């Protein structure tokens, strides 16, 4: 606990302020550590910053609409203005690190390469208040969450005040967390759970035993789900309680630095599962809501081609990894070979005819990635020893989905490690994967056909627990021989940057339109796509969502009852 407090304090608090517990680590002066140090670097530093910020705001207001996009960042310390790249070049030359953003009314820190939602950026001028004490006052979590003015003063205005589509302001490199939170907040199944009797905060055992007023992860989600449904509040939300709870629960991911959104998702779901007190049946299968919603199972079969012995094992599944790199290499190789054949001269070809331009490589598809994941694989002779005949030989491996969760996460494998000069360097693979709005997962399950192992089972490892033969559980959802297991796209998380530890995350999610804009078609449950970029929320076209270089894809089970196709 002391380790969390020490690191968090160095990022958020002035050097003279010491945080004594986790419950106070986020209550220091909002903004990044660079800005906090800057305004306390001298006697008149705060006053000079406030005056510079006021001048930058006035310059931004005078910019013509046609130039507002190109000149959206205004240096607080001089008259320089431009986009992100120009501001970062300007910082490298002059060491002027802070700029006012005309889009979000926030301060951009070139050292963090991120927005800092500091209360200074929300006021016309702080010159009059510069004589006040520079030492921030600690506030309790309950006071911060209950004070609307506190949230308003520390978050950027949302450009579209829509019901159920509120932004989340960045608490210091927390875009990785914001993208996952928005994905979960706009899932109807999770909304029913957290807004119902899923995890009542007042009966949480942790709140009764914890004297530091730090909620558990489930309490943090309950708070943010409740806050997201406050119709009269159009300001972005502050996920303070959830951030504190996640820092306590996941110490290795605490602190003011960028994290992997996928890794945070896996960790936070495990912590949610612990909060819900897993309920295991006589077969050792958990039947709690969180487990049914997020966890599935895969079935692996290794078959010996000599004696026919089959080894069957099952593993818990929280996501499916799409081998995007393998599919991209296969499509590129196929396209190169095809172009080479087309360019070969023929007797009837005129020498003056120019070679046709090479066709762009085909885009890998999600179906191809899933097919590669579940297809029959031939193993080398020396990979495994058969447990039936105790000999090495030709064997085959098949992996299929045994149990499907209600919320299915797929990760596009974009990152790989390379050795350069004796150092391990992370490389990001760019490119799109074609993903559909709806997908039937039945072909990739144990019900979907393909090779089923025959012969003996190897006893303990061959025991199939939790499901009857041929059954694929759908998290309580439908399926069956007539309808399959149909999933619909709920969220797309995108990573911009060269490495996981750098860059920025944002999400596209489906949300209900505001009541005043609902049409007869939306009354039946149709939702619109929105882009959630921290505090900024904008309406997104469906084709824009499908054209993203996705990192994480979230699908929800769509119930189908029999051949009639009655939908949820």
C-alpha cells in the first residue's frame, strides 16, 4: 500500500506534500506532475501561467473557423499556434511544454503528450487567485464524487450533450482505462446488472471493513454506471473511485504512465470476479454472473495418428487472439505472387505497353483469423509423445470453443518483440482487419463440425467437465441447431502510437440516441455509434467504425430462438 501511495504522490502532488494512504493519492491538485512543478517553480510562476493561459484563450477565440482545425493548440508561454506536431516541434526548440486546446478547453502537455484536465484551463483568468496558497487541500473521495462543481472544474466540455453518451476526462495517461470503461458502460447486459441489484455499494463487505474509504472494483463500476445515467448532467464523468480501486487491486498497473488497454481489461475482469464471490457447483464450474458474462472455455484435442489415442484438455478463455500478422503475411505473399504472374510478358504483348500497377494486397478478415485458430494443425514428429502408445510420431492438434461467454472479446495481435542490437524492441504491425457487424460463432465451436477425436481418452486430462457432450454454453444466451450463435459488434478500441507503452486509446461504442432525437426505428432498440475520445464524444458513422485499425473488438451474444429468428 505504501508503494502505491509513494508513486502516486510523486505524479500528482507537489514535492512538499506526502500522501499517507491510497485514498488521498488522487485528491491532490488535478493535472500532470509537469504542470504542478511548473506553477510552483517560482514566486510568480502561477500568476505568469494564469496570464499566459488567458492570453492563449483569447487568441484561440479570434481564430477563423476555417483555420480552427490547423490552429487548435496555442502555446501558453508565447504566441505559437498549430497542430500537435507543430506544438511538439516548438517544445523541442523552446522547452515550452504547455498549450491551450481550443477544442476541449484543456491544457496539452508536450512532455506527457496528453491532455491535462486541470482546473486552471476552465477559468478565464487565475491572476486574481495567484496569491492563494499553492498547497492543495486533501479531499475525501465521497466529497469529490458528490460535488458537481469539482467534476465540472476538472473536465472538458463535451461537444454533444447526449443521453447515455458522456465522456471521461483523462486523469493522467488513463485513456487505456477510459476506453474499456466506455465499452462496459454501454453494454446492455452489464447495465442491467450494475444498475439493478448486481453489486449494491451499501452492502459491500469491503466498505464495511475498509477504514480508508477506498471502494472495491465492483463498487467503482457501480458508481460509474450510476453516474452515466444522470440525464441532467452533461459533463464528462470522473472515474476517481474506480481508478483508486484498480490501483489497489492491480499494484503493477498503478501510477501515471501509459498501460496496455487489453491487459487492464483482463486484470479488471478477474478482480470483478473476485468481488462477486465466485459460486462453484459440484463440477467446479463457477455460475456467478461475471463468469457467465466474460469467461468461456476452449477444448484442445491432440490425436495420435498411429494408435488413435486422443488427449483432451480444456482451458479458461477470457478473449480470443486473432493472428493478424500471419494472415497479413499470407495475403501479401499471395498478392505478390499473383502480380508477378500478371507481369510476365506474352508473345502478343506489345513492348510499348506498360506493366499494370500492382493490386493492393487483400485485407485480412476476422473469419480467416478464426478459421486459422480452430483449424486442424499437424504437429512435428518430435513435439509430443503419445500417452497411449508412448511413442513420438505424427500427431494433430485441434482447438475449438467449448463454451461461449455472453460478452466476447477479440484481440488483434498487433505487437511483437524484436531483438535489435542486443535489445528487445517492441514493433507494432499496422493494417486493417475486416470485422463484421454480426458474426456467427458456431463454426468455431465444438458444435461447428470439424474433426472430433476418436479412440480412447487419457483419463484425468481427457475428462470433460462443465458441459454435456456436444454442448456449447452461450452465457445463458440462445443458439441451437437452427440459429447458431450470433454475436453483434458492441465496441471497437483503437490504439494510436508505435508501442503499447506509448500512444493513445479511444473507443467506438453503440449507445441509445437522446430522447428528443428518437425515431420510430430507434424505439425498437436501435442504437447509434459514438466515438469516445476521453472527454470528447462525437457521433460516428457506421462505415467509419468498420474502417478502423482495431486493437480490441467486443461482441455481445444476440439471442435467437429456434428457426423463427426471434431476436432480443
